């Protein structure tokens, strides 16, 4: 099997899953159609992200046992079903259940499968291929934004959920058929190792202090990105004094740089080492967040700052699958990275919470401190002696 077919299937899956980042497009139409408060509607997105992060653990364990194709297919059907049911929702509770819980579970089931599979097929370029595998997720909102807007204009918000459900089933389940472990690997209890690197079980990984150091680093790195992504328009309006229309440009810009950062920074980590690139990213994020707190922002400076934050945020999501594989092996990477990924789920609440509790200016300074903490933890990080890639 041509291993690039695995990459093709992965991109089809991730583009569909990443469309969740376009949720803000539904807020106003749902409010106008059903008379719901936008503050209540936005909770749907939080439920979706939390459910998504939680189910990556379940999917990771399952795909390690039965293979990625079936698990990703289940995820596609769950996501599509959640959207189809959402088209019939007439209460917020139903929307929370259908889109948030069922749809979020589908995203979580499908998300980890392409990453785990691609890392196994490309052991010599883990950072690059992880970046490709997750770049589709970062670009999903950008790709689906015009599709969603066109569907809502022609058919209304409820019917848009129905058509999107069909599209997601086709793309995710179709892409899942290309996911297959390489011949050197198998599922179940059979061993499969092509290098001298040890494959940690999840219990063994959880006994390693390095896991908790990496988990905290992941949390610190994602907090700044999710803080800015969640409130990009509000930051533009309140801090840079932009109109809503001008500030909304940031959503598109962040999506582009988010996807680019996943590929570029993932590739650089292959060349210069994970720890080196991660340390540079934390330092860069610290300087950007400090600038956002202290420097009066023009329109161009606002776009520059949010672009760089989106770029770095994408890099974290590309590098941590790779570093998880290098520290703990690839045999159990599905569940192992699923546990590592919970740092992202926590950051999805921590970032917005800091912003709403302290206000943007102070929140940016808190983010500076978190990124400095990330650098300090990274300097103490030691790769296990068995790892086959030196200096990382």
C-alpha cells in the first residue's frame, strides 16, 4: 500500500473534523431562528470540545486494539448522526446533546486515528507527517466557512446541519478506508517493533515523570492559543478598537497560520529537535503576549500578533504527537497520545476562563508567565536513553 494514501485519507477526515472551529457562524442564525441567547448557544461549542478531548482517550485505546479504520468510521457516523439530529433540534438541550455530545464524541473518535497511523508509516519524519495529519484540522474552519455560509443562505440553519451531516459521513468514513497500519505493525497482543525503541504501555507511561512534564508543557502551550482563538474578534474590537467586520478577518488569518504552523514547525522539529523548537515557540509566544498587553495595537499589528499566536498554536498540536511517539513508542500511541491530548481539552477551558476572569490585558500577562514556565520545564526535559533519535 502506498503510504501517501494514508495521508490522503487523513486529510479528508481532518478537514471535516476541523469544521468545528467554524461554530461561531451558527451563533447569530440560531439566535434569530429560535430566539435563544447567544451566550447559551456558545456553550454548545464548549461541550463539543470537552467531549471531543475526552473521547480521544477511548478512541486511542480502541484503535490500538482493532485498528484505525473501524474506529475512524465509527467516529464519522457519530459526527454525521449528531449533525443530522441537530437539524431536528428545537431546544438548547437537544442541541447540546446532538451536536455537543454525539457530534463531539464523533470528532474525538476519529481525530486520533489519522495521527497515530501516519506516525507509524513515517517513522523517519514524525514531526512533518504529524503536521500534515493535523493541518487539515486547523484548516477545516477555513475550508468549510464558505460552504456553511452558502448552505445557510440557501436552506436555513437547521437544514445546513442536515447537509453537513451527510458531507461529514461521506468524507470521514470514506477517508477512514485508507487508514491501515503498516505491515510491521499489528493490533491486539502481537508485538511489532522495527527499532530498538521501547513501546511503553499506558500504565508504564503514567509512571514516568516525563509524561507529567510534557502534559504540563502541552497545557501551557495551548492556553495562549485557545485564549486568542476564542476571543479573536473581541480582542480586535476592545483592544485594537476595530469594527466587528475588520476584527473578523482574524478568524480567517488564524486558520491559515494555524494550518501552516502545524506543517512548518513540525518539519523544523524533525531537523532541529523537538525540545529546541518547543523552547523557541514558548519564547516567541511570551514575547507576542507581552506585546499584546503593552503595545497599542493597530489593525496590522493586531493581525500580526494573532497570526503568530495561531502559527505557534498549530505547532504545538503537530509536535506533541511526535514527542509522545519518541518518548513512549508507537505501539500504544493511540491511547498514550489520547491521554496527552487531555491537556488541550483542559486548556480549552483555562484560556477562556483566564480571559473572562482577569480581562484581556492581565490575561495576556498570565499567558506570558505560562509560556515562560513552558521554557523552564522544557530545559529540564530529558529524552529516555533508549530513544533512537538523538538530541531530542
